[in-house]
C-alpha cells in the first residue's frame, strides 16, 4: 500500500500539533465530537428487543435445494476435513450439494488431500482448484456460484474452519419455510472457548448480542460472511459478490437491502469455528472489519428507509473509532507544552484530545458492560477479559477507520488457522504509544483530561499482552484435528 495511510496521518498530525497547536484545535474538536457521535450510536445497540413478525409461505411453494460453498485458500487439510465431515453428517436436511473452491493455493500438499476428501464423501461434494483468481474470497465464491447445480435455490456460505451442527441445514430450511426471507444470518461462535479465550469469544460475540439483534428488529440485518443462507436468485440479481470489497459480506448485505430483498438474523448457534490463533491475526481481522465496513458505509446507503439506513450504518460502524488523530493530537500538543510552544493553545489541544480519547474508551467498553447487565451478566473474569481484548483492539480499529476515510483500506488477507503459522508478535506501534503516554504523564504539564488520555495510550500494551496470553493458551487447548 503506497501513499498516505493511517500511520502517515498519525505522524503528520503529531508534527502539526507540535509545531502549530492553535491550528489543530478546531479540527480535533470536530473529530472529538464525531467520536462522541459514534459512541452514542454504538450505545443505542444495547436497546435490542426480540422482533415479532408474522410467518409467511415460501415463494411459489418452491422446494429448497442448498448449494453449500466453501471458499478456501492455503487451509490446513485437517481443518477442512472437520468442516466436510460435519456437512456430510447432516440429518433431516433437504437436498444439498457442497462446492469446495480452492483458490490460489500454490502448495499441492494443502489442496490435494481436500480434493480426496470430497471424492470420499460422494458425488454431492465437488472440489475445484483454481489459480489466478481475482477478488480473494469474493472471487472464489463467484466461481462457486456459477458452478452451482441448476436445482439450487439457496446458497449457503461457510468458512473453512466452521463445524456446523448436525441439523444446521434442516434448521435453515425450517426457518425459510416459517418466514420466507431472501437471506438468513446465523451468529458466529467458537469452539474450545474456555478459560481466558472465553473473554475474547465474548468480545467477538458482542456484535451479535447487540448490533445483530437490534438491527433485526428494524429489518436491517446484514451478512457476516459465514453461516449465511442466501436466495440464489437474489444473489444473482445484485451481481454476486464484490471482489473490490475486503468485507464482501457486509457489501452484499447492503446491496441486497437496497434492491428490496429481505433478510433476518436467526439467533441460534448453528456452528462453531476457531478463534484467530494469535494477536496479529485478531488485529488483522479487526482492521479488516473496521476498514471494509466503513468503506461500504461511505459507498452510500441511498434507497433505504431512514430507520433501516440508521441501523445499517450502526452495524457498519460497530468497529470504527477515531482514536488515531486524537492520540496524535495529544502527543503533539503534550510535546508542545513540554517545550513551551504556544502553551495556551497546546493546553486546550491536549484537553480536547484527552476528552476525545475518554470518549473512545467509553465507546469501546460501556456498551458491552451495559449489554452484560441487561442480557444476563457473564462471569466477572470473562467480562474483564472481553474488555481487555476490546481495548487491545482499539489501535487496529483506529487504523482501519482512518484508512477507510482515506480510501486506502488494505487488501483482503486471511488469518492463520494453523498453530504452526501463529506467532506472539505485537504491533510495534502499541509499545510506542505506551512509551509516548508515559512520557506525557512524566514530562508534560497536563490537566486531568490530558492525563486520563495519556493513561489510555498506555493501557493497550498490558491488555494486549493479556490477550496474547489468552490466545496462546487457546492454541494449546485446541484438540488436534
């Protein structure tokens, strides 16, 4: 990625805040206000309630036939084997096929065993290996769509690591017959999420516990990429998957909504995948969600009813925050104070940015705490670990937010699903921010807002270390495939 991105904006903002703090006050006041708005929007998702909707008959009495699509790239064969076994063991399901589309995997030892597994499961399981596929997962899914059986009425998307329940397809068919929608989205959940990993799992589940439930009440649920069931005609009508988006699921959900198709959230765990295996993978995933979803929102929500557009925008900004320019303003303004450069403006700047960072922290943590109180309090240790993971992920969310605003979001990259590929690396920016925050507390004459903001620069480092430790324990606890 070339040109100015989030890290470049961060460094440039520090320089401007240090050299000319008076010029930076107004822009950063506006950014702090925008952050408060994001926090308020995030908070509204705590007010979820169960939707009450009438059942309807299936369109035209059409028999359901599922085409299950697994787009895989360089996946451990044993991992995919568990996914295929779960699909082969479905009970009470309507007719279905499984298409495994391996794209761009250079190592034949990775994909040939999967091909053999598909043959062993019978003619309903078809495997394809394709090179030079463009558009990452979306490109592979479009190829699978084109190769679906003519009888297929619905496409089911499952990630390579998701082991579905034995009645998943039967439940999906029942839900379609009970209330006919153009797409269904089941929640994502994780296996072996015990110990400290339970907190990380809760942090990830927060989206479904709050945003998905609240969006469903407004008829505004989007797609989240796995355990998704989509009417084939609707998918083809909107042009299939968009390979230019790093969150092709959310992008498709918006296009389906704008075209008048209906969908809903089925609040029932129907399958479990594996958590990202290391902190770098967790951060990469969060960066992608923040940048890709915000880019989708910035693409426009025209054609949606106001209530629907509001809840769609809330989902798409669930991971967004403006911590990056606020942190840069605090560091630059604090340095200006320490060096005696325009002390009045520098003091105002650090106060504004400190308050803005308090807004970031509250936006990240307060909704999850309120949801825990309203929906049934989890064990204290689990909630504490979830909050630690949420704070540890503020930086990648902030980078993704700024990159999306600049139109510079990174390309799609998969997270490691093999323990051998995992590492305990921490982004160097996290200790650098902690050092900067500590230096401000020691050297700069900050008021209480500035000191609080500087403290929030320090916190992600120890909480990242705690989250890394939890993921390391999770890797060790995973059963061998």
